[in-house]
């Protein structure tokens, strides 16, 4: 399919041909939801932890004899019903939140998410960034200019404005946008549906090369 390409000056440069597989995929909310939930679960760490009666210190001696005191029978002061005792059914850091998803599912979900973003007019294709040195001012000028393009005014939003996908690691671009809390920069080979859905807009540099990288992900899984 043909898409419009813009320059960092905000003017339309021409068109580029991108993969229908990547940017023309059918809507699949079920798959996208399944993959995003699995990815977020796999990134989750079990932090909350409580000690049960076997982990709590003390309680080795029986508090009082079994009979003759008139009090209830008890074997340990570390019982869950005692103050300072263990916790019953509390969370532990041994929990496993991981969910299994294969590479083909990830790729298909990414294509569906990108295609929906494109249909919603939230994918902006740029030819290249002319940033010769890490400068926040240069990045700010680019954002201000691109937010003037019709339909992409939200590039200047305060939260999750955009994710920028570059073809290969470029320290000048990465460091220039490092001070922007609402914009993330990542290599296109690391694109995933969670990042795409988290951000309002998707900015892709060198769309034809980026499309080829994205399309190769599903081709690798089918060999």
C-alpha cells in the first residue's frame, strides 16, 4: 500500500510503499488483548511477600501445657491467630505470572495494532531525522513542527504522546529525545503491541525499510 511521507519540516515529501501484511491487517481485538495481557504478565515481578507460620521466627516452645490451665489448646505462639504469628494464604514472591505466547502471535498482534493505528490516522511516516549531535533543542523543534501537521496535533500531548521507531540504534536521536517524558524512541525490530497501544501516535522513520524489518518477523516464524 501507498503511504504519505513527511519531512521534519512538516511538509509532505511524497509516498512510500509499505507491506499490506504489516499495515493492512484485519482487526483482531481478541488476539491483541491476549498478547498484550501476556506480555504485561511476563514483565510483572512478584514483590509482595508474607511469611507463613513456618517462616516466622520463634514459637518452638509450647506456650503452656495441653490440659489443666483452662485456656484453649495451642501448640505454637507463631500460629496465624496469634499476634506476631504467620499469615494465612498471604502473597509470596514465589508466584509465577508468566503466560506463554509464541512469536507468530506477537507478530500478528503487532500488525493488527499498527493497522488500526494507521486507519485511525495515528501513524506518521518520516523520511529521516537530521540530528547530527545530541541536542534536546533539536528534538523539541522537530516535535513542534510535526505537531503542526494536520491530524497529529497530539504529538505535543503531556502523556504518552508518541513512540518513535528508528531503523537502527542512533545515539544522537535517542539522547536528543531522552528528556521527553511523553515520547519514547526504540528500534523498529523491538516493536511490540504494548508500546503501540500505550502511545497515542506512532512515528516511523524510513517507512519502506521499517516495513521490511517488521514483515520479516512473521516470515521467520513460518520457516
